[in-house]
């Protein structure tokens, strides 16, 4: 999935934050229920339950989003950059700035002076260079390989300045950082000791350090006394357990057995909203989609993609997956977005679906494929199988993978059809990142010159009207080429107890750790 056009108006890219133009999805972080009021309270240990246990604690392997290891990565390693949850605008944190002097061909990362890892070694430009360079190694198996590969070279010009040259102009590359594990920097000294040693003591510059990790049990974090924000973190520690079952996570919250979790299931979000729990939602456009692999059969054939798309009733799909509480995707942008257009991305037509299935079978190409889903999302595969079962000449099998393997599966194009997401506050860089022919994150293998031109026009546009026209064309091409079936807006949701304060997300719904606190 994912990434970026070439040129952007010069006036739009010389500023610090590389603004993603202020046109959010449905708005900012919507919140139901209420948390504690007043100033943050220091002390206490927060209990978090996350969807998937990581394979290891290497920041290159962790995935920086709402439903994976965002909270854990932010806790151990802190953040170079953050983004506004409403507009997607990229701003500073451990990095004071990330600017481009040449419309995205290169960038200058400027760090805050005096940053140190928990082991006392400097978090300087050389440390960022080491981390970013190693993430380009395909043998590492990192979740950010596709974003790291577009870095042609890095040069530490002094302790706080890193020059980054890209293989292609990507004016909004700052967003790639906030959406990925490039945002997390570990101590090179600790990394060089090897995987086993690093897992025993991962060393970052984040607000917390590892206290202990019982595989299959609890991962305990303790406050980092040397954290660069002297007033933070507020918590003494965070104890993390793992469950792939969203209902089980919600039950833990409701019973008081946990304080915070990320919920990716809209039906469970609806249950949480009916309680006194806090429900914080980062609104967005685009959404989750069933991704087709256009590089191999059967979905190399447009007719096969169209057949499955026509066969899918997204409203019935939502009823099966989310008990009708989801947000089925009809158009690329929600109506509240200034770039909204009424182009329908998907049409349900069971007669056309069967005609295409029959035609393909008559040609000797009956549609047969494996759908790769992930633990905790099996009901999506079940719903797809159920909707396709009444049709003749189509067969779908299901493979269940670990969430930790999503980066590898998508990066290696190792699927017939799978789950993916293109979720955004602003469509650039998320849409080009997913569907631009030259994007290293283009996991579906789409190559459509008209779509590429629309993305370039949208990136270069200087007015809302011209951007809107460009993305209307992009919507038309996505509907015509069918690289996937958008079926629901993505749930970027944090649910917390009423004693939890400081709930704040960035990027892909990644929960920040240093702002959390507990009311005693």
C-alpha cells in the first residue's frame, strides 16, 4: 500500500510542518463519555490491553498504528514527529523540524540538542542515520521497509542535523515518518548487541523503559527518569497484555480489569459508547478495503475483480461484520470533507456478478482465490465467504495470519486478496502511497497512468477547487480499475476508563504514552 507524487507548489513545502492541507476526514478526535478533569496527576500504573503481541521489540519490526503496537513503540522510543489528528499536519517533537529545500527531493531533520537514550548514549543525527539506514535492509523484515527504501542516502552533518536524500521527490515524506516505525529511534549501541540482548533490554529515548516481558503474558514498562520532557511521563508504569478478541478487550475495560485499549471493531465501539467509558475516535476518510493482488491471477484480470466487487453487498457485509454499526464506504471522502465528490467507489449488482463469474468460467478461468485475513478479523473472511457462497463458478479459501506479519505480506505481495487500509485526514500522501504506480507501498500492484496523473495534479494543486477536481478523477479511476473494495471507514478508536486522562492520538491512530495519566 501507499505513497507519493512528485512535485508540489514551492510555497506549500518550505514551512516546518509540511502541512497536509487542513481538510480532515470527518473532523478531529471525536470523544464520547468523559475522563477526569483538572491538571494531570502523577503516579500509578496504567493497564493496557492491545490486539497483538509483538514478535520482538526492535522498533523496525513494530507497527505504528492504532491496532498494532503504536502505544508500545511510542512508550519505549518516543516520537521524532507527531501529526495533528484533525488535519494531518506534521509537527515537531524530538525533532524540532523536518523541512525540504527542494520540493521533496531531500529533507533536513533537525533534532533537539542534548537528547539521550535511556543508556546515556546520545540520540543524535548519527543515531537516526543508523536506524533509518538499517530499516532499508530487506533481511531485517521491518514493517517500514517500503518507506525506508525511498531514502537514497543519509548524512549526519553535525550532532543535530541529518540530511536525507530520497530516490524520488516526495514533498510530504514527513507523513511517512509519522505513519511508520521511522518515527522510533533506538540506541545503536543496544541494537548492535543483537536481537536477544535487545529484547531483554530495548533502549530508546521514550517516556518508559522495559521492566519485564513474560511472553504470552504481561509486558511491563516503568517510567524513564531521564526522559527529555522533564514534566512527563505522568505515570509510574504501564502494564500491557494482549488479546486479539475485541469483545474480550472491551469486557476487560467494562469490568475494570483494564484501563485502556484500542478497539478496531465498530460493533464493539457501539457497545462502548453505550457505557460510561471514554470513546475517542480519530475521524478519517478512505478506509479499510479488500485488496486484490493485480500482479497475479485471478485478480490480474479486471473482470475477476469486477465480479467479486459486484457480488459484495457492503451494507449486508457491515451487518455481518459490525452488526450494522460500521461506516460503509460509498465515496472516497465523507460529505464533511471539502474534497468530497459523489463518485461511487462500489456498485452491488448480483446479476452482473454472476454473468462475469460465468464468462470467466467459460473461458477456462473460474475465479478461485485465497483470502488472507488476520487474527481477530476472521469474521471479515467469514462474511466474504458467506456473500460469495450463493454464486456459481467462484471459490474462496481463507488463510489466517498474525497481525505482526501484515507488513511482510503486503510488502512482498504475498496474497491473492487480503485486508488493507488507506485511511487519511488528507488524501496526500495516503492515497498515492497506496495506489501510485511508482509507490513502494503500492501492495496491490496497480499501474494506471490516469490515476497517477490525478495524484500528481492533486499534489500540485494550489486551490481547493483544483484539488477537488483532481481527486474526483482519482475516485473515478479507483472505481474503474477496482484495486480493492472499500467496505468501511477504519475504526481508529481508543476506549478508556473514566479515570484515564490525556488520551491523545496521531498518525494512524497511534496512542501517545507520555500524556496519559490516572486520576487517583
